[in-house]
């Protein structure tokens, strides 16, 4: 092994989380203990995402060994020789395996630590780093005097506080800064074309607001190098602009309703804590466009089925019946949207049946290979999905389909996912430059004073 390179020893959970982790360390070398290979072999059975990742990493390793020389395993395999892996070209380091076996039949973590300690002792002039997503293993490694790090290559950004919010405040003298503004009306909307200043770093479909007495709310339609085109937003707090009987109660909700009702926006992400109205606004906009405007054939709702507490076990029935216990948010919001004060119990039941006929519940487990045409697709609890799982869902969209992803990154229940590497965070960061996507972070809770206080105090 070359002296100037670091050696990264990878834990099993890193490879199961991201099979391409082998090729993410650029010029540095990668080391895999024998215990990791045994644990990968134990996890390859099944149809889960982890099982698929286990089989994929085994294929990568087999291909590297086949392309290596006869004595390549001892001298290290060239990672750049992996076929069909674009990021392998930047991996100029080598892959090494543990050559010696230990008679110790202890816990897997301890065997991995023993292998890394032996690697450090046999290569004293090189920096050896253990990479693991297991906090306890990293603690053990530091007790043994080893360097240990979390796998951070899959982070969408370094600090969650830097995540794009989808909104921006305009300075009080905004119109004075743009005396050359050109305005016109078209199809009931008011548009503005202005010269874009250097500090106005806007993204497509970003919502802007001018606070104060002369308050105004705008959306960026196009953000060119020297010019920007803005459109005046509808006021959905006014009774004339209610969406399926739902009014916007704050500025961010008004932004969200404007975007949800825009057919030119195909992909929307809504972030917010409990009670900010993510699901209610999305369902109201979906029903209005399915039932009244008939832009879409139906509403499809799905979510990541990750339990908060103990799992209740297998559920009987069809796909939709199995998903029903997970869809409490849907039924709760339908009670609000069905206007129960009108028509008595018979009218209420008829309304519920009508709405239910246009809302389908689907499981994420059966999404592969499907194509949704002219559907309004809602993905709830998207913070519990990995970037790869979210990609699988988004790529199901056919012509005329809108996808809305909802989530609260403070409520991640999936192991090894954090605020910075959640699939929802990835989607917000990667889609912000696309002219047919939008994002809004809802900040103010509107559920009840009890829910608002609990969200802040607990």
C-alpha cells in the first residue's frame, strides 16, 4: 500500500447503505475485513432494499476480482476497473481484503475491530480510518485508539440549517431598486419583468414576499442571468380563492396552495413540523383538481410504512386494506374536507364514499415497474426514505402526473438516516434548479394551541 494514501476500513452497514461506497474514497485505499464479507452473505436473502444492496456489493466485488491479476487480491485490486459504475473512474485507490483469519469467534463488531487494529499495526506509516454508521462501533474504535468516522458521502449538505426553504424576503426598497420594471396582465395573472441584481440569487418557483404595509407576494417564473420574470400570487386566504373549502392561514400556506394548484409545477416538496397543514393543503388541492377541474384522473396516496413504536405485525386484506392503518392522516383530513356540517349523516356518508372512490391508497413495496398517467400522487412521511427509494418512486411518473412529497425531518424513524442524508432532503436540494419543481418549508403550526405548544416545549 502506498505511504501517502489513507486506508479506509469499511463496516458492513456502510456497504448495505450505499453499495457504491467502495468507489467514493478517490485516491485512498479501501480495506474490507473478512467478517464484513460474512455479514454481507447473511444479508443477501430477501427482497428488501438492504438485501438488494447486499447482492449489488457482492457483484461489484466479484467483478473487481475477475478483472484483477492472478496475484491482484494480495497486491490490491484497482477500483477504477469496475465496469458500468461511473464514479469508479475517480477511484484511483486499491481494494484490499483481510488476508489473515482470527480464531476468535466473538461478536462481529469485535472481529472487525481486531482486523482494523492488525491493519494499523502492520502499516504504521499510514493513516487507518474505520468508517461505520454504527455509533457504538465508532465509540469502541476510539477506545482502542483507532480513528473512526461516519460515512458522509451521501449527505446532501453539511448542515441542515442551510437547506433551501423555497421562500425569501424582499427589502423594503425593492421597487425603488427596480425602476425599470415592466408589468402586464395575462389570463387573469399579473407579471413583472425586472433586471436581476447580483445579490438576487433566486431559483425557479421560489416564493418572494415584501413585508410591511405594502405587502406583496410573488413567485419567480424564470431567473435568467440578467433578467427575472415574477408573477403575483393569488390570495388563498380570501373566500373567493378557497381551495375545496380550505383557506390559507399564513404566508407559507398561501405559497403552498399557489404551487399545488399550478399545472406547470410537476414536483413539489413540503417540509414542516406537525400541524403545519402539509397533508390538508395537499389533499384539498388534489381533490379540487380531480373533482372540480378534472386535471387528474385520481389521487394516489402512499407513505413509508415505518412504525413509531412496536410493530403490530401482519395485516389482513388487500393492498389497500393493509395500508389503511398507516393512512390515519388521510382519514383525519377527509373528515375536514368532507364538510360534515352539511347534509346530515346520510349526506356526510355519501360525500365520504365519493371522495374515497377518487382516492387510492398504494404501497411503496409494489411501485417498481409501474407508470402513473395523469395522477396526483402524494407521498407522505417521505423523510423516512433513502435517496434511492425516493428515486424509484419519482421515476414512476408518466405524462400529466404531479408528485407531492410531504415530510418532517425531525421525525425520521429509519435507521442510519439523518436530516442531512434523508431522501427528502436530497430531493429538495437536487430539484431546486429545475423550472418545473418547487419547495416550501411550512413553519407555523395551525392545528391547535396545544399542538403548537407541544411542538416547541417537548
